[in-house]
């Protein structure tokens, strides 16, 4: 091996170590920000649907044109980005590690890794927009329908039951298979002829498959409360185990049964 190659290898290792140290710091900072936010007097603004209430941000909402819409949307976007960084980014570490091994010797390796992260965040952000729009529509309907208001528990039970059933779906495990094979995943999409486009596509595709296997569990945040850091930690641990640990598939049955039992318990408690 040429002397230049010997010199380049340690530099690539240092850059790779620095990248993952920064990512770990980003994840830790996101968890800390969520915890501080939830424990502060503004914690209720993490909860989707409570921004329209009178409170500390009411004056801010009135200060901008359409502020009653714009300010809540921006707050929610900030909260959702923090949740993606805290809960979902760690599940993408194996893919990022593989991508860095393949591209680490390139002078633009850091920029390409950033594009992978951007694609991953875009996929999850798009899911968040759809999920929160649906949640807002349900809340709007419930506020104008007495029957809906008194039977809102049915939505929570349905989400829990749907997540439980999805544990046995073929779609979930087709997506998980894509997420659990980072070398094959990157190799099929990295050609090097258009590196920026390839990197963004790798992150976006991985994010789409990650949404495909985790969306039902992520929707549970709308049942237990989008501002609950304890539930975020629990769900993040489950999703990371399913995606990255050898025994992750074994969670399918106990988790599915547990979610269905929870849905049944809610139904029984409200019917009888």
C-alpha cells in the first residue's frame, strides 16, 4: 500500500469517529431538549391539539398574521424534528456506519453523510405532516360532534389494535429486512457517478422503509401523549431492537398480543 494510503486510512477513521460522536451528541441533546421542554411550564405545547388554548404563547400567536396557525405549526415542527432525532436517528446508525465505510476515503464524505441524514429526516418529516394532519382533523371533528367527543376512546383503541395487528403483517417485515441489511441496501443504491443524488436517495429510501416498519408504533404517541418522554424512550427502545438486534423479530408476538390486550382493556372499561 502506498504511503499516502497509509496516511489516509487514519484520517478516515478519525473523521468517522468524529461523525458518530457528533451524532451521539445530537441524539443526547434532542432527548435533553424534549425532557426540559416537557418539564417546563410550556410542556403542554408538546401535546398536539393544545396550542389553541389561552396561555403563555397566546400573545405570540396574536403578534403574527395567521399566528394562531403559524406559531402552533412551527412549534409542532420543532417538536417533531426533536422526536425524530431522539427516537429514530439511533436506528439508522448501522446504515450510516456502512455508508461511511464505503465513502470514508472521499474528500466529500462528510457532506455525503449529511445528505443521507437529510433524506432520512425528510421521509420521517413527511410522515409527521400526514399523521398530525389526520390527528388535527379528528380533533376538529370531535370538537363539533357530541357523539364523537364522548366516544373518543374508540380512536385510541383502534390505533392500539391496528398497531398490534400490524406486528404480524408481511409489509412490516419486508421493510424490516431492508433496514437490517445495510451493506446490501447501500450497495444497491451507491454508484458514485452522482454521489450527492445517490446519498440523498439512500437516506430517503432508508427513511421510507423505516417508516414502513415503524409507523404503527410511532402512531402510539398520539394515544399515550406526544409530550411523554417516558413513552418516547420505551417506543424508541422497541423500534431500535426490532430493527437492529438479532432477536428483534421475537418481539413480534408479545408486542402484538400486548397491544391488542391494551385495546381490549380500553374497550371493556368504556363499554361496561
